[in-house]
């Protein structure tokens, strides 16, 4: 069973605020590298997700996982609190990879007061305007991440407590994702996710599974449909995309952070898996 220790949940608060709309909360094909949470105060709206439409109603919490393409639809008065939470890199397996999170949960007593407290403590964390195109860029997200990192430790502790209280409502009703029932493969996945920033080879993974290298390769491909190296490279590219989006690290620094001693090899692998070079990927995001 793969779980995230609470001390490894590196949650960063990017934005929090209270918004009032009058049939003007209508944005299409929104997708962000952070988790969005809404607490509805008054009115109703529609949230269009890839597989379902959800009617947002008062006194309920809603969560949209990172990188989920979605749209909003609002035809009247609509008041809600919003919270944007970014998961850092202390642990490779993030919440949405480990848990099947419910989209909707009851807010419970004190939820509005909790959001009011966050807003009062962080008035500068409100969005400048509601249109995601105004803030959903790599440069803006980098600024928000840097702002959080520059806070005093006591501030981060207070924010972390509040964020965990809100997230706990979703975790309480979540279920663990089952990636594999093979205990050997569970150990291997945990090792890969915990050491994705280092060089990994099939020999050490087969030792962790306590099987021979040829048998391990066949077993891994049977469980996950791809080879161990393809899986590792895929996870490294995912991490690289996040680093390119949220930091100003050079391509060389990104490659080194992910355990690549050869920058050119990293660029070739990135292009093979994404169809674009790291430089082109970053340029497109910041256009």
C-alpha cells in the first residue's frame, strides 16, 4: 500500500480569496499545475469536468486536481471562496496519484470561518482578477511559489495547519488507488517514486523485487504495460515539466536535478516523450 506520510506532504498556498460573481464566472478549458478548492457560500454554478458535470451548491467543498481540464458556467449570483494549493517535490507520489479523491464533500461547521481566517491573514494572496488567463502562467505561478517560500516559518506552520484541515475533508472520504496487487511491484514503485531524482537502473530494482533481472522486466511490463526504463523516464519527464513550469532553473540544472549527467541525452529523451524540447516547452508556457 503506497501512502504519503503527512510530513512529506509539501503543500504550498498560492492563492486564497472570496469572489462574488453575477453570471460572469464562465471560463473554458482551464488547466493548472495546482489543486483548486472551492467552498460555496451562495448561489449555484456548474463545473464541467472531463467525465462529469457537477452542480456547485452552498456549504459544500469542491476539489479540482492539478492538470485537470475543466470549465465553469454561471448564470446568476454566485459567491465562493477559492484556495489554490501547489504540491512541492518532497515526495514524488502526489495526492491525486495515491488517492481517488471525491470531487464534492460537505464543508461542515466552521469551514467559512476557516476561509475567512486565511483571507484575513493573506489579503495579498487574492487573485487580481477571476480570468484564469491572467494568472495561470508559469511566470505567475513561480512568483506565487517564491512568495510562499519566503514566508517566516511560523506563517507556513499556520497555513499548513489550515490547509491540512481543509484537505482532510476530502481525504476522509477518499479511497486508495490500487496500482498493483503484487507486493514486489509495490516495493519497486515506492523506491522509484522516492528516488526519482537519482540515477536508477534495472539491476537495483530487480534486487528490491528479489527476482532475476530478466524475470523482473517481464513482470514489470506485465503489471504496467511498459518497461521499467520507460516508466522511470516518464516520471522524470513529468518532474521536468513541473520544474520548467514553476522554476527558473536552467535546462542543465533541471537535467542535473533529475539525475542526468548528460544534458544532451536529457533533451533528446524529453523531446522523444513530449514531441518538443525543454526550451520549446518552457517558451510555449510563457508565451
